[in-house]
C-alpha cells in the first residue's frame, strides 16, 4: 500500500536555493536574521543578504565557479549562513563538516569531495591545515583572523557577483556526509531542487512565521540544522539565535533572554528539558513548540517535557538522503506522540516486508520506503551504494523498520541493521531504550546486541544514571521486563558515564558493540587461561557444580552470584558498574 500526505500536493519552484530562501528578505531588512547567542553579534536580513552576495563575488574573483566545492569546518555562527548561501550564489557546492572531526577525518572528506577551499575558525586551524595536506585545497579561510589563513572578511570586499548558470534539478547545492554510524560516511548529493522542495514542504506543514524566534543549536553542518533551521526559518523571516556548542545552562538562558518560541531539537536535549533540575531556574514559558528528530524520542521523555514545561512536543522523521524531512506531526493535525507523524505534501511512502518485498499490512513491521522531490540525487563516487539505497522506480530504501496505522501515521521502530537477533526473534533496541529511560533513576541509555552462545544475541543495556540516583542492574532489568514481552527482556546491564552519540543525537552503537566484543574477547581469554591452569591445580578450588559443568563462576565485575545465590562482598562495589545475567524466558 502506498501512503500519501493528508495534505494536498503543492507546487515546487524550480529555482536556486539562495533565490528561494531570500525571496521575501526585502520585507524585513532591519529585522535580526541571526544572533550569535554568546556575544549578541547580529546580522539583519539586509546585512545577511549583502554578505551573501559579496561572498559570492569574492569567490568568483578567485576563479570559484559552477560545480566547485567549498568545505565548511565550523560550529554554528551567524556568518555560517553568509558563507553557505554565498557559495550557492556563486554556483558552487558546500560540503559541511562535523566540528568534532579529527584532521584525519577532515582529510578524508576533503579528498572525497574534491574541495577547492576550506573555511574554518581559528581554534580549528591546526586540524584544518593538517587535514588539507595532500588534497586539492587551494586556500584556507577563517572566520575572524589567524596567522597562515585568509580572513573570511577578505571575501566581502564588495562588488556584485557574476550571474551563475544553475540547473536546479541537476546541480548540487550541498554535499553533506552521512553520519557513518554503520560504516564510513558517504557524500550525499543534494540538488537545489531537492532542498527547495523540502523548504517548501516544511513551510506547508510546520507554519514557521516571521514572528517566531528559533534556537539554532542543531549544528548547521548536519542536514537537520541546514534545512530546517538555516534554510526554512530564514525563508519564513524568523530570527535564529545560534549556539556554537551545547551547554544546558547557556541554552536555557538564551531561551529566556530571547523569548524563543520554537525549537527543533534532538532527543538528548528534550530529555534534559524533561528531567534536569536546572530547567526550573529559568523562565522558558515562551517556548511552546518543540519538534524532535534525528533519533527516536521515548514516549516518557516526550510526555515529561510537555507536562513539565506546558509545551507541544512532537516527533518528525527524515534522513540526510531526503534533505531531510519526510514526516512530521503537523500542528494542523492530531499529534500522536509515539508516531513521527504523516508524510509531507508530495511525499509517498510504503512499509515493505523485508522477506517477501511485498507491502506490509497496517500494523505490521517492515522497511520504510520513501519517494518524493526531496530524495537525493545519489551518493558521490558510489554508484553501488546508490543502487542499494535508491531503486529504479525512485523509492529510497531507508533501512529503517517501521509500521503504519490505519490513519497513515508512521511509527519508526529501529534500524534494520541494528535489530537484535534473540533466538528466533527480532528485537528493536530503540523500544528497549525507551523502557530503560522510563526508570526514574535513569538519565540515558543505549541497547545493543551482546553475543551469547545459547541465544545468538541478547539485549544488553548501557545505562547512565541521573546525578545522585542509584539503581541496580536487577532493578533495571525488572523495570523493563514489566513493560515488554519475554523475548524482548534486557538480559545484561552495564553502567557507564555517558552514551556515545553523534551531535544529532544518534547513538554510536558501533562503538558500544566494539567495546562489548572486546570485553567478551578479554573475558574469554582470561577464562581459557584459567581453564588451562585448572589442569595443574586442585579442583577443590571450584564449587562441585562447576567441576561437573566445566564452567567457571562468573567473574567479579560481571555481577555474578555464588552457588549459594548471594553476592559476595567483593562484588558489591561492582554491581552498579556492570551485570551479566543469563535468564530463560
């Protein structure tokens, strides 16, 4: 079954991205377009529009032309938008980089994208220089000034840019890279038409207005911040307050100071709004509308944030490959908090059974397929990956597992590649993470597959406790078991200080999986050495039951119990750090 938007299709303008974003800028020339949160440095719409044109002229004077690539390696700043749309006006392509990248990661993206210029900040200059070695980068620019780099201001010496010939349907405007949570990042080719389409679709569904003030904490290098904040909000005439990095106290202070009305966030920030005690010290009553995306938002977190702060909390869905938004809980329709909503205008979607490749019935799980004008052109230099993701009929195979209800709302369960194969069952980590996070002592959690001889894989939860709170592994597992069917129970728990995530909020499960494999390899090595040594030692050192079974007692630190069923005193200190439990259904 093909699902469509409950809203009518809309006309998608065929024009360059910068022309569309600044279509109405002359209506409010003196209105703040972007405000730097830490310093209050402000660009009005007139100043921003002028900066965009002079940047384009400065680049053209250096021979930068249609199809050339400029890389931006910077946190959020007001001038980021001037650079981004200046490149677009010159006919070029922006490839955006994660500010947390190492020099090696910078080098890889510069090599793959073929960037001619690199724009960064003074603090990142050393990594930028090293990353630019043995690439095609001809010049490095910096916001501000730094020795050995060209000031960004030098691009803004004045003058009008030459008219650039742009084919919106074919020419790229942006080249963001996939997050690389399941493999090496890939360059996602987004045309002017793709991005304009999504801005128009967002405007039809979200209703961002010139009276709105938004917080720009979503990184502009990420497609969520690039399109929803930097493009759609500026096109609507709203004001954006930028933050170069997330700090909860500063974030709350800016919400209060600027009377922010709308926030597009990721789940970790919504979690803070729901649970952190610091929230009560600030007046954030102006904030009435939150959209969470980029990763699943547990129901308990959404309801907690909404009730605590008297605001509407909604979920949306999309991918870098879809520019990014495909679904939202529109303010014009009923919000279903566990759903990511209905599709945007001009967007079709299906739920496809992964075994039969046939459409799944409402309520049945399958892979989410998307088709619409916001779907990418393909992956750069990677036709095989493009063929795997995008079929001949234009359907994007997202790799996400979801289901549809009778009213056409989408519920995303998890990534296809991240499902835990427990015996004959497939278990979604995101569902268990939501269950773990509903425990009052839990601040954050991630669930991964942990190898197991009998079951193949069992769900293991990595848990971060709230400051001052306490809980045992058994309490966490019992809490989850009360909410899920037997095959979904969490069977191992480890307490850690922080869950590794990309800035968008996606969990870096690969890091946790590698950590778990290394731990099991070490445990297996230690156990094998102990078994080898056992042949030279008296067997009376081990309980009789283990002499019969050939197994050693559980090691301290894994939460094992003695044959008597009580935890020995030396293990008490380890209980909160880690637990390993094997339990039958």
